[in-house]
C-alpha cells in the first residue's frame, strides 16, 4: 500500500491508431454495449483505486446531453511527473499508450467487459474530447485530448484540496452511430459496483433529470443477497447466511460468495468475474455447484440425515438457493456470443475446493441452519418425485381424454402399436353390429358408416371435414390429412374397407378410396389400404354350409362337393348383405386373418391411377368400382 510509482514504471507499447481503425477489437462493437464499455473502463480504474484502499468515493456525472460523462474518484490522483526517457507524464502515457502497464497493472484485475482491460487509452482514442484531471500534492492538474491526441502537456490549474482523479469524455460520433448513454444501464452497474466493493460510496448524478443516487453497502455481498432475496419475495430457510471471503490465494485470485436457501422453487445465483457480470455462468459457477453439492451431501451423510425412500438429486440440493459469487482472476477468458461466460478451466476446481470445506465447516458450526437447509432439500426431492408422479398421471389422463374425443360410434381395439391394429370401415349399422361381435377386440376396430360419404374428387380439404362420416374417419385414423398429415400419429397399420358387394357397397367403397387417394395418398402408396372380401354366395348342401367369395369360387365348391360324392341338392343363395350374416360366419369368412382374403389397393402407377380416377369418378361411381373389382379379381392385390 505504501508502494509509490513514478513515470518510469510504465512500459510503452504502441499508439492508438489501431483502436480507431478497429474499435470492435477493443470494445466489442460500436453499438450501445460498446458505448457503455467506455464508462466501465474508466470506472474500473476508479474502482481499482478504491479496492486498493486509496479511494472511498466514486462520482459519476451523466451530463445533460447524455453524450458526455465525468467519472471521478478520491484516490491518490494520477501521477503527472515526467517519464525520464519519453519525456511524457504518467498521465499522458496512461491515456495515449495502448496496453500501458506497469506494476500497477500486475496488481489489479482490469477487465471491464472481459476485453483485455484495455483501459483509459482506448476510451481516449474513441472520444472526440477527453479531459483528465488529477489532484496531487495540493495541486490541480489537467490534460486535454482530442481523438486520443494530447492538445497540450498537463498543465497546473491551481491549488487543490485533497487528492483524486477525474475523467471527462465525450464518445466520438465518428465512431459511434449513437452516443447517448442510458442512465438506467449506468445506475444498475454502479449499484452492483457498490455491492461488490463493500463500503465504497458511489454517487450517480443524472444531470439531465436532476437526480442524484447514492449507492453504498457496508456489508457488500451480504447486502446484495438481502436485496435479491427481498425482491424475490420468497421466505428464507435459515439465518445467518453463508458467506465466504477468500483474498489473494496462490493463483492470485479472490473469491467472494454469499449463499442462502429460500422457499423459492428455482435456483438464483448471480456471478461476477472481475466485477463483470457473467450471466451465462461458466467454470466458476460449475465449481460452485460442485462444491455446494459435495459439502451438503457430506454433511447429510456424516449426520445420518439421509431421507428414506427418496434419493437427493443435485437440483434438489440447490432448489431455492439464492446467492452471489464474485471472483477476481488474473487472466479471465470469456466465451459465448455475449462474452458473459467464464471459460478458465482451472477456475472450476479452485472454486470447488474453496467452497466445499468452508461450507461444510459452516454447516457444522450452524447446526440449526444446516438442519433447516437439509429439511428444505428433502422437501424439494419429495416434491420432485410427487410432481413426476402427477405428470405421469396427467399423461395417462391425456391418453384417456384423447380416447374420449374419438368418434362415439368407433369400437376401438386395445392393442397399443399401430402395426397390431386394423381399422374396419363398415357400411351400415347392422353390418357394423355383426362385425363388432365377430371381431378380435384386441386387434380389430370397427367404424360403422351411417350417413353418406362425400365425393371428394376435387373438393377442398376444409369441405371434407364438413362431412360427418369422413371427419369421423379422420379422427379415428388420428394422423390428420392433407397438409397436416403426420403418419407417425396413424393409429392403425391396416385400413380395411368392408362393404357389401352390391351397388351401394361399391359406391361407398369407391368414395372412401377416392378420399384416401386424394387426401391421404401415403396410406395407399404404403399399401395400408385394403378391401375386405365378404362372401357373395351361400351354398347349403345337406347339413353343410359353404360361403363363396365369387362365382368361380362357388363353382369350385360345387365341383368339390360333387366329387366327394354328396348326393343332396345344393341350395345356392346369393348373398343379401353383411347385416344378415351371423358374427361367427363374418369372422370365418371376412375378419379372421387366418382364413380371410383381403385385396390390397395398389397404385404403383400413379399417373394412370389419376387418369382412371378422374375419368371414372363423378359420373358413375359404381362403374368405377366395377372396374376396380374386375381387376382385383384377377390379381389379388388390387391394381387400380
Ligand atoms: C476516474 C478514473 O483513473 N483513477 C486513478 C490512479 C492512481 C495512481 C495511478 C491511477 C503510475 C505508474 C501507472 C497514484 N499514486 N479514475 C482513475 N487513480 N493511476 S488511475 O498510477 C498509475 C501508475 O504506473 C497512482 C501512486 N501510485 C499510483
């Protein structure tokens, strides 16, 4: 502290031209953050002087135009004596030399905004006007600059009481598109400065508004914590708070930390590196989390406080944790888009090993606070388990709700995977009733069609849903249609049209195929759509009944029966409709996957199919169905 500096301690590096050529390299950019960065640089120098015990007051005057500002401290005042070799004063060197440093720099953590701590010379280079004044040895000195160049040597203005440094500057409009400072941004930063450096009195004088605010906190981070906890309006879990202050360890870094658990359900820790907020965290926060976790777990284990039936997650331990971490490191590396995440790998272990033993010790010394904290953590763990159970309940109810919104007339099947599920679209209520009784309830769902199916050839999607039968079908399929089609949501692996083999049945089947082809083409392209083959003839011979799918089938049955020497007369009935079929018969002939015959609708030739569809639909649906059936008869897989 008794160290004294003279101008010869300063190492001279380079001029300021590069700064004006590429300001972004030095202050990040020329937007609002870059503009305010100038203030933080000068403020840092004042804070340094305060941190080292030489200044107790910092004064920031935002002038009425908001485009110029004065920062002052009551420290020792920048030396103005002449450097022997360069013939320049220390003040001039500091303000005109990039990376000017000396012993002064080694002792401090200059980094406003994490950009190398470029200092006063960069501010000077980017200012249209800068006036530095220094009070030392009872005299007041001043040096003026324009765009970084001194207008004259420092001159003595007269005598002065006390000591200190003041810097007035006006950011250069040639560099910054907008040169107005934001008083709110400055005030917020000054308040944080007053918390991070306890005792320092920071005055913000907003001349434009005629407002003066004083920030001063004797208890620094602890006051900050009280402020944050108060603002969050969450009751605290314990008193006193945990506080850690570690000065200048082996690595030359400093750690200040305050922690308090609250009833809030989130974690809220603010962190700073060299006075710069690190909103995106980084290695110091990682180290803190690790240290807190280990300390608390250790305490819980040593005191046999582990809860029964629930394991503590890391997030449980930090639920409601509120705190401030402020560290000072020599060479901070900042990362991320906004350079607000610390990336020094060694810092994680350093913070972890500083926090863990200190917190563990504190827990043991403050046993009632510690027990309250542990109780809070156990509640967090139990709440997490309970909310996960509730979440699962909601999901389960969600599935039930989805089921409720299915068409009332759908008799769904119970299998869970779409591949195991078939949807039978059945013409008519009575046929639907039979199918419902006959089906395999696990794998086969029945959707009876009652009303008319809209002819959707050339119909807009919105119109499609006005048709009850089709909107029920869309709902049952679950996958949307047209532009909203999402096959992952398809609820069935096979879609099977079960219609009578008469003209009404043909008509309905054709309309359904048209809809699927126009609005859910992938279902057909993937071969998921089928036509069921209910029998067309009933053949009774003596006590035996046979069902024939079509004429050739009927004749084959008759031949076989004659061949087997049956004498009785065969009675042949043309099939009257699905509705009159006994469930058992419907199962055997049409539904049972072991014995049924399905026709797969196949559209390998899309262009041809399109032409066929357009050519046949609209005029004579049954003719078109006849066309389908004729071809289906020949090829098993329906080839439109
Ligand atoms: C408004 C911004 O910049 N305050 C400063 C000091 C004090 C000393 C100093 C500054 C000299 C040789 C570099 C005084 N007496 N506020 C400020 N206060 N710089 S900047 O010295 C700079 C060194 O190398 C100072 C004795 N030692 C240091």
